[in-house]
């Protein structure tokens, strides 16, 4: 009897210990999931018009001058802009906490907010500013730094303080206090600063990113964070970031994973891209792509975005040079490709492009428009050379479809009408959305489809309604490009896991 009682007590003790252990594990894992609600800024017509003006006078000029792809003075250049960013979250810096609205940006790696010492930049006067003198946990650093973005630049100096993200406090985080914000983009934007979630490899001054410190300080149980972006215009919450795990309510089915190919951006290899059931052929051998929560649209090479524009009837600009190339050289391009000349050598054999040692540039043929462009830029974008290379890509792809020469030349001429302005949105007819084709990205041998309702953004109502294509031309030269940028349009359709521990990305249909 005594033996039995002792055994029962021992068993009860074991069960109690196991229960306590399970409870502690469940409790700790729940606590380790840190949720940040995202606010969504409505896309109104005035904002769209303002963004176009800013891009026209700022972003396009920077692209022409090469500042999107390299910097002689700045510490880093990011292939992005925040002009159309719609999703923001709250953080706090210092003791007691000072609140800021930031973009959680997987396309950069630094945290920056305006400084109280920012006196000569207008954007600083309409946003919250960090006051180091009011923080008991502030530590001075003082190193100067600059960052250039597609839509502007910032400069300032490094400081160190505690940063609150949700319920987490990251201690002694180094960040940038900006003293100059040199673009109208930061004036138009509703955000105070940027919290970068990219890899340390692209961090200015090699500063340890906030996410790295979350992991190193043991604030999350799993080395993953996930994004869910709501596309419901009536929803109070615009989305959610979960640090340390995922929320199963945010997705359907299982995630498809693809490995990170290059640390810096969250970069992976994408395969074929389809318009309807038609393969563009451009990425059949693989293309570099990044997932970028700080970019609102999907950016891709101009000649592919042009084919999309043609399929959805989007307005095109800058088509003169393209038509000029097709009329003068269309037959020769066809003949050279048929004879076996490599596509990348066709334009140089035609004498349209010459190799400068680092890139192909136009040779000897200039339109009035191009000459005017050369007057206004130091380096210039060689429009005829670019038009030639696009025409070669289109004709090469049509050859694979066994089309006749006349049909192909006519098709390429039509594509010329739909060439988008670099880094600007294209407008489509709202009444035709139901007739537009799906577009499909191939990732890890699985198709990720976007319907017209998913890739078209609407603003305004009734007669004032405007429909904007979710695709934007964005050309990144080798060796970094060609590059696709999958922004919020894609992430709104597909819940995304950023698996830092296993260096992979996961995609599943968003719930």
C-alpha cells in the first residue's frame, strides 16, 4: 500500500513537472512572437500626381546620372524609392521613449530618424525628431554618414540608444540621426524614418541592423520574421509584421521556400515570367529578384514591363526612338538572329551600340531628343542603344514562337507604343480590368499568379477613379542586374517569411 502511494505521488510529480515545462514553453513562444500592426495610407489622386512630379524632376534625373547604381560620395546606394510607400508602423527610441512612424523596409539595413539638429531641411519640420538630450540611455557616436536612394538622399551622424519595437527593447542600437533629407519624397511621405530589415552586408558604416540585435540579444525564439499585407481598402489594420515566427491566420496552405542567393538584399532566383499563358522567355534561364517591403510596386526590366503594358493597354511614352530602330533595323535584326548571331552582339554589329569598356553606348546616331538629353546630363541614357537591345529581346522571343517576320515586326512596333517612363506608374482603363490577363512569376518551380484585381491599384471614385498598373520599369545594369523588385503589390497577394536562420524566403497565398 505504501509502495503504491509512493508510486502515485511520483507519477503525479512527473506529470506536474511536465505540465509546468509545457506551459513555460508555450508561454515563452507566445511571448517571443512580437506583432507590429501596420497602418495604411490611402492612395489618393493628389498623392499620385505629386509622386509623378517628384519622380519626373528627381528620380529620372538620378537614374540618368547613374546615381541609382553607384555613389562617389555616399556610403550606400539603394535600388529603391519610398515615394509610393503606403505601409507604416510605430517604434520608439530612448528613455523615456520618443515615438516615430517608420517604414519596415527589407530593401535596406539601417535605422534612421530625423534629428533635433536637422535645421535646414523642410521635411524635418513636419516629422517627429529625436532629441538625444531628453534620453537617459543615449550614447554619443558622431560618425558622419550618407545614404542615397532612388528618390533622394539623407545624411547625418550615428548615435546609440535603446529602441522599442512592439514589446521588445533592443539595447544600445546604433542608428542614424539625419540632419539633411534632400528630397521632396521625404516631404510627401507620411513616415518619419526607415527601419531596415536587410542584411548587414549593405548596412551603412557596417552598423549592426535592428533585426540582428533582436536575435543576438535573445529577444526572439526563432530567427524569422514574416510580413502580411492587407489589400482590403476598408480594413482598419493595413497589415502585420511578426518577429520571431508566423501567424497561421495570415496565410493559406504551405509556404514554398527558395534559398537566398546573395546576402545584402533578400535576393533569390526567379524563373520564367508569364503574361496570361504566354511565356516572355526572359527569365527562363533564371533572373535575380528581391523582395522589398519598402517599394509599393513591382519593378522589372523595361522590355518586359513594356510587354505587360501592351497586354493590359497601359499608356506608353518615349516610343519614338523604339519605332526609329524598328523601321531602320528591324529586318537586319531578324536576319542577324536567324543567321545565329548572339543576341547581345546584334546591336554592336549594327553599329548602334559600341562597348565603352564597361557598358554599351550609342554610336553615331542621335535623334533630336537624344541630343537634348545629352545637354542635360553628364552621362546620359543612350536611348537608341537601349531601344535596339529591347527590340532584339522582343524579336528573339517571337522567333521562339515560330512567327513570320512581318507579324513579328508589326508586334514589336506595337510594343514601342507601350514603353513606360522609367520609374513611373502607368495608367490603365478601369473599365477593362475584368478583361486583363493574369501575370505569373515562377519561383522554386511553382507558379505565383497575380490577377488584375491584385496588380491594379485604384484611387478615386466614380468619374474621378484612376487605375494604376502595379508594374514599373526599373533597369539595373550588370553585374547587379537585371533585377526584379517584388514590392507590396506582390507581398499583398503572398504572405512572406524572411527566414534569417536558414537563409531562405517562404511564400504562401495570403489569407
